[in-house]
C-alpha cells in the first residue's frame, strides 16, 4: 500500500490561523499533522480547521485536533471546523467529540465567528 498523502496549508489571518487540510489523516502522517497543529497553537489561540477535503481521519488524527483544542482553550482561544467532510463529521460523532467543536458551513463563517 502506498503511503497516505496529506496536504496541509496554514494561513495567518488577523485574529485566526486558518489550517486547510486535505487527504487522509492516519497513522503514517498523524505525527506530521500534530506537529503542524502544535506550531499553529504556539502562534495563535484561535484556529479554524478547514477539512472539506479530508476523506479519512484516524484516532491519531482525532487526538491531534483534541490536543490542539486543549492548548487553545488554555489560552482562552478555540478551534472551529469549517465545512468538514461527511467522514470527519461521522468520525467525530462516533467518538463522541462532535459537541466539542463549533462547525461552520464555510471558511468565512468560521473565521468570522471569532
């Protein structure tokens, strides 16, 4: 099996870090994803994750976004999801984590919510 591909782009906006993620977040790249999120949390405490292009997220990927949320909340910030794919919504619900994140239908709405 080929190594899973993940594409992560970080954009620094005025009040928010916007992180666009696409591809598969699994055990082969969850550490990379986690490292990017830790770097983002060290700069800003309000983060929008745009996840419309994520077709798979493993428990390791979920741990990374929950760890990001924890770090942001410590600094009175928050993490919001913009247009998450059906798969991301499904996995968050199955894990009982869907109530932890504000979900918005697009980037503009999520960024504007801060």
